[in-house]
C-alpha cells in the first residue's frame, strides 16, 4: 500500500533507545521513501544521527502536529515488542493521525484495521496491518529442493540478533553487483521496507512451511534467493526456523549472532553453545542425512553495536578462529566478505 513517493513519519515515543525500537531503526536504515521525521518528545529538536551515527540524518520532533507540518503522509508505528501489542497510550496518537488524514503502517499482531477504520477520512487513506497473511498456502512438498539456484537463509542464535539486517545488506550488495536476485521478507520490518513477503509468525504452524515454499517458488528463476530469518532453533519460544529451512530447502546459510551475548536475551538461563557446533546443527537439520540438499554455512554475521572498535575486531577474529568462516558486522564493515564466499561456493 505504501507508494514510493509518500512521505513517512516514524512514531517511536519512548523507544529511541529501546530494544523494541527495531521496527523504526530498520525503516530508518533501509526504507527508500522520504522520512520527514521521527516522533519522540524526549529527544525532540535533535536528529536521529545524533544518537546513531550509522543512520542518515532525520529530525526528531515533539508530536504529530510537527510531523504533519513537515508534510508527513504516512505514520509508521516504529516498535516491535514481544507479544506484538500496541501500547494503549499510543491509541490517541493513532486516532489523531487518522482523523488528520494520515495513513498508518502497523507491524504488530494487535490489528488496527477493524478497530480504527471508521476514522479514515480520505479516499486514498488506509491502514496497513502488515502481519495479516494475504493467502492460504498449500502444505509444503519440498519442491524448492528441485530448483537450480542458490537459496541463502539467515539463521540465528537468538531473536533480534541481526537476521533481517544481514539479509537486507546482502540484498543491497546483490543489487550493486547486478545479481539476478529475489528477497523474501518474513517479518513486519522486511515486508514494510520491500512491500512484499510473508508475515511468518501470523501463519498457522501447518501453513508456515507452505507459505515459505510458495514465495521461494515464485522466485524460482532468480539466480539467488535471499530469505530473511526468524527466531532461533535455540529459543524455546520460537518455531520459525524449521519452516524456513523446510520451505526454502536452503543451499547456503549465514549464522547471525549478537557479539556480546553468551546467553539468550530472554530467557537468560539458556546459554548459547559453541558457534561451530551450532552451525553444524543448522546444516545437519537442513540436510537430514541426504533427504534434502546440502546446506553450507558461508559466514557469520556479528552484531557488534554494543562494542567499541577494538572489542569488535577482537571478537571477529575470535569467531573466525572458532568457526573457520568469514566473519563480519554487516553494518560496520559490510557483507563483501560473506557474499564473495557465497559466489565461490
């Protein structure tokens, strides 16, 4: 629904520095639309680049009226909290935005269309609940294994460890290098940015593999299919990795990991195992002793945002020794190292 020429404002009240603010951060980094402002009253009159040096300059304003003065046409709800609930104190802003003619992009499980559509006041105004499946897939059959292309899936040691960022950086690299590639977004941020994809965690469990397989087959003539990862085999609250593996029958993997973490973010009692062994687990699960194509991990993507330059280089070197694979932070150092490994494997 989002048109390339529409101006966007991102509502992030209270979440500029929150881990839940990844929706807004992803949009700020990758969305091609003009972003006129971020809304967060605590940091108004500053710029998002004052807080995150790797983001392009976007002013932070105090309220919705300021965003409208800057010609915002679409309001993106910029958070992705566990459970996917819209904070109740955001309701007045949502109602005001709709009453003043703005469209809304909502990436949360808490749907807005049924609740607030009566407030739409303009002909071309809309509410886009991103996490609503737009088709019912057939049961997966493993057809992706018959394709003759490369299918690159991001897998992770935890939730929110860089799978989406890595996938989008690989997509950017593939475009710059003129590869015939397709991108399958599987979460609300990737779908918002690319305008297409499958909200994987909104599909019934029995349908999830089929949804992935359907999108992979749609890109069957591409030389490279980049599949955004979700969740982790290690996380007790996640079932997303297996349907991604089965639906895409990946030929290649990239392991994504938060460099400073030795345990899951939550629940913290679960320790992250040796990365080389965890890579082998993902590879073996994809291959299943020859039932499916061999899936080779071509590199490790580390999120080193919590580390200084010296610490980042140290952990990259250590991880290279442990895994024997190319290792990078895609935001700090790019994905060239990993992608060259992909082309030669």
